[in-house]
């Protein structure tokens, strides 16, 4: 596959190569309009551009090794087990295109021990689905640049990336004409991200997935309401117990093909998430720092 260059982006966006360089390197000392910046970033994403820092990596004799660390529970149900399979695959693709090797490791939420960094020198780390207290325990053992995925840790020194759930939920509520609706969602380890997801719902109409039996009972009680289900594996199970026309499923696992054709969906792209997270990690590795510590990944157009 031909590597995308700055000139390719410039040609597609109808701007100069210099403008592309300024925008992608987050140069604020150059006067470039917001419209042009957004166009360049959009084209860069569409062309799947990531910066080539492999040459500098080799010159500096670095390890070229990136760690993907996923916090897991002891007894993962299917809707949790496959939550990050697609994202990890997309992250690996981006890393390999940039001559990085990847090591993937799971860490138990009940026994958060880590020895990967003591055995290998990592140039960067993706820390996925981590709880606040566990994050601070692990972060003392990780000296490499780090991107926190799907946790809204209150720490101004670390970059976070997650789905723009509030925007996705608002778009569905607009379609539902803002009538009161229920929410079924998979659980994240971080308390703040769960609060972020639940924020605009009546707490009596929220079910955090724990068992199929409880899901059936919750849907039976709310069968006359409209609802949003986060996680397509849960959405597939829910379709056994409720009319498909009453639910919107937010796909976060890259597996929306599992759903019945008549179920409406909002799809988040793990490819897009991986590219954005990788770009930010590459900047940190390259010592390009910014004050914006949060990236919220937008959804595709509702189907």
C-alpha cells in the first residue's frame, strides 16, 4: 500500500503542502482559517494518513515497540469480551504501517499488576478501559508517552480519547422527538465515563448490562418506550425481547453486521478512533505537546 504523503493531502484538499504541514503539526503561529484546518484534517482521515516517524525512531535506536494494555474483569461476558477486539486490530494496522511492533497485554481489574514495562522498553502505550485508582498505580510504572482510551481520568498531564456519546445520544433523541427513552449500556471501568453516558437519562430508565435475564426483565417493563442500546452484542440479544422498531443501537465494537436489518444504528468507527489515537501518540513520542487533553470521536451518520 502506497504511503500517503503531505502532497497527497494537499492535492485532495486544494491547499499548499506548507498549509498541510502547519495544520498536522498543530502550528498556531500560522494564520489558517478554521474551514481550511477542518478540510485538511478531514482529508487526512479519509486518506488514512499517519505521520512517518520511523526514520527518527531508527536513528535514535529506539525499541519501535508499542504496548496496548487492556483492563479486563475476571468473568467477562460476550458483550465485554469482544469490546476492544476491533480497536486493537485497527491500532495494530496503524503501528505496523509505521514500522512499529505491538505487544498486547490484558490486566485484571482485581489484580492490576504489570511487568511488561520491566521486561521491554516501550516507546508508547495505549491504556484501555482503566479505572482511576488503577491508572495511578500503573502510571508510576510506565515512563513512555501514554494515551488513555475510554476513561475520563481527571489528570491534565495525560491525553484521553473516547466516543462522543453525548453527540450520538442527542442525535438519536432528536429522531425520537425528545420523548423520554430508556438506556441499556455495557459497563466501562471508569466511573466518570459512565456518568458521562448516563448524564441525560432518567436513572429509573437506565440498565447497565449484567445478565441476559435482567435485560429481559428491564425491557419487558419498558416495552412501550423507545430506547438506546450501547454495544451491538447487547443490541442483538435485546432484539429477542423487544420490537426492533423501538430501539436504536450505538455500535462500538465494529460488529454492527450482527444486528437485524430493521434495527436502526449509530456506528462509531474503530478505524477512525485508532488513527486519531495513534496520531496523538506519535506527536507525544515526537515531543509535540498540546493543551487539549480530550479527543471525542464522532459517530457516522445514523442509519
